C-alpha cells in the first residue's frame, strides 16, 4: 500500500468531498439508557442514610424499650382480661383488644430488630 502525503488543505478538500462518511449519525434512540446496578430514579429520596453512632443507638434503644414494654403489657393485659372475664365482659374485651394491640407492636419491633437489623451490613468510619 502506497503512502500518500498531503497537507491541511488537501485533508479539508478530501473531507469536504466525502462529508457523508465523516458526519456522525444522529439517530434518535428509542430507549432510555440506564446503567446497571446504579439507582437512576430515586424520586428525590436519598439512596443511603448516613448518621452518627449516637444517633443510631438512640433510635435503637427507644425501639428496644418499646419492644420490652410491649412484651410485658401483652401478658399483663391478657391476664387482666382473664381476670375481668368473671366480673365484666366489656372490660375484659377491651383488655384483650389492648393485649392484642401490644402483641402486634411486639411482633413488629421483634421482626425489625431480630430479622432486619441483625442481618444488615454496617459501614463504620472513624
């Protein structure tokens, strides 16, 4: 293959005569490109929450207190419902409903603490 030398004016004239080969194609894409494994549309919400150790522990301690209080109140109101069943059915039903409410609260916080929080990865920085 022979090498042909030229100058800038020769290159400009070559590109001008073959402009179809050098212009980029401007086809409109019919899809939105989203990179994999990256959150693209978060609707204005942050992707992760960064907080201090004391802020995290403050929230978890209040959650733990609510878990233990709900556990205690479940059995207390359940026993009170059985006791009140002999005297007043309406108060026994209210006590049983309260016992069920606190058992639901206990179940929710137990799931959050023992199933979700224990298995998550904590990234610490000092």
